[in-house]
C-alpha cells in the first residue's frame, strides 16, 4: 500500500467547500477572475488534480473556515452576515458564491477570502476581477443599496493576513466582466470557438500551458522540476515589494517625528541611537534632452551595457 498514493486518491475524491453544483452549467465569479482558456478547459477536464493543486484547494477551504469561526465568535459586533451566499444573474447562467456577505439597511459588503504564499503588496488582478463580478451580481439584485467589497489575503504558513479594502461597485467594470463571462459561456457551448488567452504570472502553474497558443510551442525548452522553488521565488519577490513599502513608511514616520519633536533641528534620540534627517544632493542628467540637443556629446559619453533579468511567464 502506497500511503501517499492513497492520500492523493482520497483528496481527489474529497469535497472542499460548499457544494457548488455542476460547474459546467454556469460561469462562476472565479472563472471570470481567470484566463478564459483555462476557465473553459478546467470545466471539461476529467484529468484528476495533482497534489499541489489539491493542497491549494484545501488551504482555501481551511482559511474560509478560520474566518467563519472568528466571525461567528464576534457576531455581536458585526452586521448581519452570511457565509457562501449564492447570487445569480437575472437572465444569464452567471453565478457567484460569495464567501462572506455583510448586510445593513443601506449597504452590502462582499468579502472574498484568498490564500497565498507571501501576501502581495497589491491584490492580484484576478482577485479584483472576481470581487467586482460578485459586487455586480449583488448590485443587480439590490439596486437600492450601496455595494462595497474587500479581499482578505491570508498566508497560512507565515501567519500573515492583510485586508485589501475600499472597493466599490463599478458599472463600467461590471459590464466589461459580463462580456468576459459571456465569452466563456459561448466557448463552453460551442467547441468551434477558441477561448481567449490571458497571460499572467499564474501561467507558471497552469496545466494547459503545454499547448497554449499564447506561447510558442515550437520552441524547445528543457524542463526542470523546480515548481516549488519557483513558487517561493515569486512569493519572495512580492515580499520584497512589501518590505520596501514598510521601510518607506517607517522612514516617513521618523521624518514626521523629527519635524514635530525638533522643528528647528534635524534629529531625535531613540533609545541609544540618534536618528538624523540628512539632506543629500545629487545631479541628474536628462539623457533624452541631451541626446536631442547635443547628440555628439551624448554618443561620446554613452556606453551600452547588457544585464540579465529573470522573466517568469
Ligand atoms: S498558460 Fe496562461 S494563457 Fe495559457 S491557458 Fe494557461 S493561464 Fe491561460
């Protein structure tokens, strides 16, 4: 008996989350939040998911349950809320299962829970598209209420959580997403149509990548089994952005502290240290103008160097 194999089989048969019905009969908000080609192929695939994908599903389910338990515990401080609220379009087979829906007399609040490896500094496009589609469907059903939304991103490994808040229903964005949903639906029902491709960093994990027309299939590229390392690399890059934001924020706080505490000076004492505001000067050359006004000088003092970057497609 291969225990790992048994676990894989068991997970493949497991249900994560609520019963979402037959996903071939409608276009969901999560379909709209991803590449149309991937969304369509996923609907009709009988190929079992691999362990990494199953773990990602399970991770999402666990995160939702954690939030559910926390909200249930604090319910007396919250407006009325529902978990996994289904909302459908009036005329088209479009649906969303909203993770958490908060209701007040004037307002509806949509909360989408996402898990990730390393919380990004800004939410991914797909998350935002999914949220706007959910807000649009809710607004259709509740035209008199204001509709707002947020994405709660959780990194379960690192114990980090971040709320991307302040999204509002936008008829313009919703209309655009309805067009995308219709395109997915048309492709689901007419095999002669080719769903559009939407390239993104997520292509790195897409199982339909090998024959994807968005990539040059004739190019022979050797494979390396480094999926986990690539995921870690992308997560760390996101953290680097966060780190820079956090450093900039703290630097601004110290500068404001010096401004308030020592308006005539340039420093403050923090414990044993002195934090000083120091003005430096640098000279910048406007290369474009120099090239335009004095092309000979520009050519004489310019050198072209090449450097290497890593691009993940
Ligand atoms: S590889 Fe990228 S563009 Fe191609 S189907 Fe997958 S997600 Fe879409």
